[in-house]
C-alpha cells in the first residue's frame, strides 16, 4: 500500500454517473461523502446504493459518510436574486421580511436578533461581506456595511467570534439521520456542534434509528464554531473523530488562527485515539482547472505531515470539471508528503501507560515490527479497535486489518495507514493465521522470505480479546 492518508470525496452532479464514480474510486477515494445540504432523501439513498454497487463491482469496500446540514444560518431570497452592497450604507436583516431588496434581507433563522447586539460583526457569504450591528429592534437587525460586495439568495451568516445559539441538530438533521441509517451510513458528520452534549444527542438518535438494522455509525464532529474550540477535548471524547472544517471556522475565528488550530486539533485527536479529516478548499482551483495551485499542493502536504487521517474534497468532485484528475492529484501529493514524514515511535510511548491487554499487544506489534524492519503488520480484528490504535502512530509499513464484519471493514477505510480486508476466519487459531497469510500473499502484501507481525485474540472471534502477537517469516 503506497498511500497511508485516506481521501474523502463528495459525490454530486459531476460524479454521480456509474462510470465517473468507478473512476474516482479506482483513482483512490476511500470514503464517499453525501452532502445532506443538497438533494432529497431519495437522492441520497440512490447514491448510497450506487456507491455500494460500484465498490462491489471493483472488489473494494469504501465507507459512506452522511454529512448533516446543521443550523446553517442564511439570508433569505431577494426580489431580483441579488443586491450590491456599498461600504457605509445601511442594511437591515429582518426576520419578518419575506423578499429582500437593496435595503433589507430576510432571515431563515428567526432567533438571530436575540443573539446579537450593537457592535457585533456579521460575516456573510463566507466572510466576503461584513456588516456591523448598529441596533436591534424587535425582529430587525439594523447594520451598516463595513465590507461590501454582491449578496445573493440564501448566503450564509456567521457572527465574528461565535456566540449564535442555534442548536447543532435541526428537525431536518433528525430526519436525515433516519435516512442515513436506512442505507447504514458508516459515518455521520455532525455540523456545528458546540459541546459534547450535541454529539451525545446525535449518537443517541443515530443508534435508535439504526437499531432495526443492528447498525451503529461512527460519529464525526465538524469543528466549525468558535465555541467548540475550548470544548474540543470533551467533544472528542463524545465522538469517534473530528473534521477540521476550515470554512466556517475561519469566518468565526479569523483566517490567521486556523493553521495553528488545525495542527492542535489533529495532535489532540491522535493523542486521544480519535480520527481526523482535514477539509475545505483543499484543491478548490481544480473545480475549473486541470491542475492544482502550488499553494493547494502545500496545503494538502502540510495536512498529511500534521498526521491527519484523511483529506477531503467537496465541490472539486461534486460539481467540478475534473473530479478524477483531482483525486489523482491529491493522492500523488499524499504519497510524496508521506515520504518525508518524521518517525517518532519511541517518543510516542514516553510517559504512556497501557492498561488494556489488547491495546498493549497493538503497541508491542508496532514497536517490534518497526525495529525488526517487518514488511507489514497484520491484525485479525472484529471491531477494528486494534487497527485504530496502531494507526495513531507513524510507521513505514502498512497495517492490514482482517475482519469478518463488513461494517468494521468499511469503517476502517478512514483509518490512516490501514488497509481493511473482509475475511471470515475459522475458530481454530493456527488455521486462521494460515488463511490470513495466504490471503495477504494473494493480495501481494508480502511474499516469500518477508517477515510480518500478526496479532489476534484467543479464543478467535471474541471482540476486544486481542491477546497474542506472533512474528512470522513467509515460507518458514
């Protein structure tokens, strides 16, 4: 396996045909994102089925991530579709306004007047337009324009510094969770969570909705509110991972603060054995251009060097002209960046205490295989936990995770440096190890004379029971 960092790609009009979807999967997509901000429930169900069918046709398991819209706060529609705002002019946001004009705009979030006061700054259209609040009068927010420009229908609103009280889960999100569970989405990404309680509620809703299928998805918290930063550790504990959602986050905390926050979030998530996805405008220019800019290449490479599990494409693959080329370019950057990663395996274990047997075995496999120069590490795992722990540390060898559970294989598609394969192994330990080696030789993971480390649990098939490490040389 030549690439450790995983790629998440959004499918949309540009990538929803079976032919294009197959090409982007073959180009290196590991997780397919369905953006619930667009489309109807049946659209997502149909696309999820297309992903499953296409992945099966090419002999792969990929994960599906349902990305909830969340409480996106927007202006309403305008009489002529858009207006031009001039610096210094007065402009009113009015929750009672049905159709906007050059003097006012409606609001889809009726409680916004309660969340702002004179002196606050509102950032519209991803911060391209800035309004300063002069006064709040009932449903009306009276402002003057600090940074002007064109404002069109349904553009988003953020408050500089955060502080909006909109709940993370809307009624639409709750319906969308039920839709996502109908096709057993592997991951659910929750937009705009402010604290751990938001994620705990989302997990409860998802588990209840998935109960008829015996399915429990993994949850990704999208960090895009200023309020989420001081609550980051608690949010991580309540989640399976986070998305560094740099768009809305940058609008709230300022562009300059985001790079350092990105590094901090990825480091903390890895320390807590959680997943990370780095997102937003990673290869934005490839929506219309066949090659990325040098700045975009550096952006992707830096995320890889930070240790992110995955990098994400949004409009680039959903609506861009070059979805396949974009995936290929991103994969190439990941491979090159990984060549220069600094290995700190010994440093990772300093002052660490492992109280669980299965986690201790996973760490022992990493350490031993690294120092012996093994060709690969193999984990027989029911849930994928062993592979997750291993993937939190950097080694220059792939981790092969063999599981009899399709849901576990798909979930592990997001784990950095892990290649998950479906394998129904017998209860006899020695026969299971023999079949594992045969499968991986067939997959060209290693060959005659290569050494590898393999972990499993006795008795075979008991979740959380990894308690054995064996060092093997193929053919001996």
